[in-house]
C-alpha cells in the first residue's frame, strides 16, 4: 500500500524502499524510472543518493501527479527529475535507454489480462538494463491479519503466491532476453515466506557491473529475516 506521502510509509514499505535503493546502488545504475510512482516515496529516496543522475516518475493518476509536482517543484526545476502522466502498461519509446526501471508494489494494480501489455511496454519497448518488481506474497496475508480472500488494498487486481510470481517472472525473462532472480523482503515465515516478493530482471546485453564484483541477486532476503508475527494490514501492507 502506498502512503499519502514519503514521510508516512509503513515499516514494511520503508524496508521495500531501502532494499530496492540498495540494489540499484550496488548495480551502479545512474538513470532510473519509477513506474507507477504514486506518492513519490521512492523518487524522494532516490534523490537523496547522488549516484542517481536522472530520475523519471510515471503515474496514471493526474491528481497524484499534480500533488507530487507541487511537493517536488524545486527538484523538477533542477532538471534531475521528470514526471510523466501516463500508464506503464502503454509503450513509451521515450523511456528507452534507461539503466533501470522499478515497479514498486504497482503491478498488482493491473488487470491480469493486461500483463502482456505491461510486459511489452517495459521489456520489449523500453528495455532498461535492469527491471525490479515487488508485489505482495498472498501466502503471508493471514499473518498480516487479513481474512481469507481479502486483498491488502481494494485496488489490487491480483495477489500471487510465490510459485506463481516466480513462474511469471521466468517466462517474462525468457521471452525478452533477460535473466530473472527472485528474492523476498520483510520478516520470513518458514511456511508462508515473507510479505513481499521481488523479481530482479537483468537484460542479457546490459553492461551494469556490480560495484562489489559479487554475483547477481540470489534468492532469499536482502535484509535479515525476522520472526513472523501477526500484523495489522495498516502496519504491514
């Protein structure tokens, strides 16, 4: 769930932000697009890191984008940040050539029958060197205090179990010349996993060296696993 502004994100969403930013820093990327930027929490966090030279936010909600324009007016004037009104399910050749694109808790807001459009727009047309997607792990919803069948946000069109998300990510990668790695974010339950799952796609021809010289992202939590407990939807979404 995306909070109204960057100062009000939940502890879990803060962990998502820090996990993604750490990954982008490690991969040495300099140009990043936040697809479905919403309240701008990720963009604001990225702007705090001088490594990121050019940032783009794409948002379908005109109202959300206008609020973001007002709050980040000085950053927009400086030229480092650009905001685009539109849907990340629609191909935009103007987004090609980027080091990385991030879909942070946004893909689940798309109808499943439109995921092929999202795939084409991002992986076939824009083709960034790195794509990072995070989405809820439905298996952990009960640990967040949700009743069976209830989604974490009323606008979510789907919430997938880990095997379904991993299979989809692998298919996207194979069809578009990327490699995919899977990971989790948040506390880890031995049976139900973590509340957030993440796929990291690397384009085969992308020249984005790891700053540490280490291997590509591997499965498992980037942050230390914590014992799972019952959390309210407001705390953990």
